[in-house]
């Protein structure tokens, strides 16, 4: 009789683990779809110049004149890709979930989906301070929501990450926040060098490189 009870408990435990694994997979699959849609919407904003072009030189000039849109697209594609990779890394180390994780994940995805719109505004009106601010505020919110998600999951190893050391957890947290910090600096730059403030977003590359060097990690 005790052995039957033990088998029954083992079966329930195994079933519970499978259910948790399935629910986490649903969160990841849904998130992957949202990231893919965001990148697709981003690409749809790249259009052939609608101008009366009669020569090859005129076409080249028209394409070159679109460089702000290409710059905004490239930056946003890279940012979305970085957050998708980070999201993938997070859920490799998250083994449980709760309502808080679900809502924080949805909050992160909201700001991801908003990027194609703010990118379009930045590409079209990048010489306006309000366009730069709108894009920067999007990135600030994105970075903060990502950091909150990771903190919620790793605080006291609540939902996992027990296989990670504190140095790695901190590195991933700081990388999440680096985009927000760069965006704040860009907003401040608009008060000083308004015309070149957009290039401040390139600080994201610098910050992430410095963080990786300062907090080396062997986590996958």
C-alpha cells in the first residue's frame, strides 16, 4: 500500500512538472511570435521612394536621401534582436512561472510591438526633438520592463536561475538597463546638440560591450 501511494505521488509530481513546462513553452512561443511580428512590421516601413525618377543617378540620390529611415530601421532591428536573444536566455533559466511573470512579459511585449511605430516617426521626423523623445521614451520603458521581468524571476531565485551565479544575473540585469540609460542620455543631448542627438543611441553598443567585459559570463 505505501508503495502504491508513493507511485501515485510521483505521478502527480511528474504531471505537475509537465504542466509547468507546457505553460512556460506557451509563454515563450507567444513571445517569439510577437517578436517576429514586430520585426515584420519594422520591415514593412521600408518603401521604395515614390518620386519621378528618370535616371540611375536620380534613383541613387533618392535612396541616399532615405538614410535616416535606414538608420532608424537598422537600430531598431538590432534592438529587437538583442531583446529577443535576452528573452531566450532568460527562459533557459526560468523553470517556474506566476501571474507576475506573465504580466511583466506582456508589458515587455507591448513596448516591443510599439517600436515599429516610434521607429517610423523617428525615420520620418528625426530632425524634430519630439520624434527623438518619443523613440527614446519607448526604449526607456522597454529596458525598465525587461529589467523588472528578470528581477522578478531571479530575486531569491523565485522562479529559477538557481543554476546562475550572482555575477551572471547582474550582467544580464545591467544589459537590460543599458538601452534605457542610453535613451536617457539621448534625451539630455537634445538640449545640447539637437541635430546629432540621434547618434547617441549608438551608446547602446558601447554600454553593452563594457558591461560584458566588466561582468564576464559563461551562461548560455
